[in-house]
């Protein structure tokens, strides 16, 4: 049996690639979060760098839970996952939706987390992203 047909399929239907954002591209994508609950874009840029490395498909197991996407949103409380059937799914979204390149639902959920838990829910904020944010600024495109 020839591997040629399999090779053709792999070229025609490539695997879904993670969107690896740059600092400035991320800042542009997150403009709807600017100033929400007094959190600046440089703070978000810093937090997301530290939690997901700007990778839209970042998925990290954390004890019995898994965290998804740019914001590393947990299936314990905020998104629905088949791996965690006891999830509260406060954001009312499938965790898998947090792994695509459409950040609309990620931002909506991040806002809910801010409303409920505040910015310090993201553990990187206080020690790494609450002051001296010059390096996280980006010029408007």
C-alpha cells in the first residue's frame, strides 16, 4: 500500500495550528479588554505571556484540572470539559472553544473572571505584571 494518498491528505488538510501571537498583535486583539475593571493592555500582555506564552492552543494540566487557551481558563469553574464533568462552567462555554483563534469567547470569559475573582486570579499579575510595565507597551498599529 502506498503512503502517497496519506501524504496528499496531510498536505491538503493540515492539522490545526496554534496561533502564536506577538506582543503587539495580542495587544491589538485585546483592545476590548483595555481598561475593563481598570486593567491595562500592558498588564494583560504581561499576564498572557507568563501564563500561555501568547499561544492560543496552550493547554496545561494543573492538579485535577486543565487550563485552556491564552488566558489559561480552568475547567474546574469556568469552562465545560468532558475531562471534568463537575465543572461549574460559569462562562457557559466548551473549553475547546478557548483553543481556537477566535478570541471573542476567551475575552468574554476573562471579563466574567475579572467580575468574580479580580485580576489577581491570574497569579502572574501581582508579582510580575502590576508595575514596571514599559516593556509590555505596544504602539498602536
